[in-house]
C-alpha cells in the first residue's frame, strides 16, 4: 500500500465515522451491548441472551434467534415472553419455559466472546 492510498483510506474512515455519528459512539454502543449480554447453559448447550431495553434477544443452541418482550413482574424479578416461550428470574438465576416445560439456565455469566 502506498503512502497516498493509506492517507486516502484513513481520511475515508474518518469521514465514515463522522457521518455515522462517530466511532466513539459505536464503541460505546458495543460496550453497552456486552454489559447486557449473558451466556448460560441450557440442557448442556450454550444459549446467549442480550437484554436490550424491554426485550430479551436469545441465540438458541440451534442457531435460532428468539425475541421476548418484557411483561410486568415484581421487582427485582424479570419476565419476558413472546407467547410461546417465557424467560424469568432474578439476576443470573434464570429459567426458560418452552412448550410448558420449565428448564433452569445454569452458569449464567457475562458473555465473553471467543478470542
């Protein structure tokens, strides 16, 4: 890569960042998402849950993505459902109800992406 092409590339990156609201804002959003994301074991398989406002977005062991919506519950408990599944619990102690069957989510901890 020539010096001129690297300068052009750096300038383009700066322009794109400024047009998209800034790279710092994107980094902050990514950090916030990481703080609100947890990995748990569901029947021996990993499930990833991201809490985003009034939604819980889950990546199931099968690769399916499921969105659940928050419903009222007594604090500090949480409840999310989409009518077919329900996620409920307190802190990192969570349960998932699927097809009327209750399963405990084990070992829930903040998500650490693979290195």
